[in-house]
C-alpha cells in the first residue's frame, strides 16, 4: 500500500477515533461515578445482567451516537456556540442513561413517582455530570484544535 494512501486514511480516521475514545472513557466513568451505588442492585429488566453489562452497552451506544453528532459540531466556527451545544447534548444523554439505570435498578422495585425519579436521578447525577461534561468537552476541543 502506498505510504501517502496510508497517511490519508489515518488522517481521515484520526479525528472520529479520538472523539470516540474520549467519549467512551468519560461516559463509562460518569455512569460509574453517578450510578455506581446501584451496581449491587438487581436489574428489573434482566435479572442476570450485571451493572457493568448495562454500563458498557450504554457507553457503547452513547459513543456511537455522540461521535456521529459531534463530528458536524467540529465544523461550527463559533467556539462558544459549539461548546454550549456539546455540553447540552452530553448532559442530556448522560442524564437519560442515569435515569434509565435508576428506574431499572431502584424505582422499578418500589413506588416512585416520575417527578421523584427525576429528582433522585438529578441528586445522584448532578456533580458527576457537571464536572465530567465540562472536562470532556474542553478535552475534546483542546485535542481537536491541536490536530
């Protein structure tokens, strides 16, 4: 294979791969940090599924989805708009997954109202999402600017 062709392929794949790796790592850390206290509880959807299985699949889905969505964001010239959009999307996706875990491993076994589910999820997720979303977005933008 020609050396220039290898270089072109690598340069084409490098940006999406870096985005995917960063999103995968930070999403997995966020799920464990925010919802790790439910790791010893049974899943109401799958009694044989471990917390790691759920977290891994959610991380995988998030990585694919967010990588696809974050690539067009890199074309936005206004840095502040891009950062705000990335933060909002990341916060929404992570909160959604945390809510799913809370409902699956805690509220499905009890009698929570929807508002209570959201409030408890917010209680468990606030600091992990706040800290890790900011770190993730700024890490992504810093690394992608250097490329």
